[in-house]
C-alpha cells in the first residue's frame, strides 16, 4: 500500500509523542498503570503546545445507525494523531488491529501504540499509518 506523505504538522506531532514517551519512561520507568502514563503524555504534549484530548468517544456509523459505544481513543493530539497507551508485559496483536481500525473509522492517517511496561521504551513504540 502506498502512503501519501504526512504533513509537516503530523510529523511534528509524531516527533513530540516519541520524545514525550522517552522523557516519561526515563523519569517513571516501567510498571505503573496505563492511566498514569496517559496523564503524563497529555501533560507533556500540552507543554509542547499541542491540543490534547483524553478518552475521546468516537461515534460509529453502521448500516444507517449511529452509536457512541465501543470506540474510545486514549489520546487525540491536535485532532490529527491517535495515541493508544498500554502498560503490559506483552502487546496483544488485537491492539495493533484496534489502532488500525481506529484510524480507519476516524479517517485519521497517523497513530501510535505505546507500551510503557518495557525496559527499553524504543521497543514499546509502534507507529501506524492509515
């Protein structure tokens, strides 16, 4: 699949997300609840000048009906980039499929799945494109 180039804004957000993950992981280390990392990520990204919304409900349309249940994004940065936060020993492959579905259903192009419960954070950051 060929991707169109991401905008400069999307690349800036992506860079800020990765930098924030490194900073938080260095300060707090692994082993805390995902919600703690989520709050810290939102804080760091806001400090960097981005608009961040947490626990964003996204309505889903199917066969002429619309419902709000079932799709909630951990973080939405500047209405451009989805960030899903985990703090688990092993990443379940269904979470990778989930973030791809989140991107398709929102029409967004870029998303990150970050697992903080890992000794080296660079191995816990996955970038996804729609």
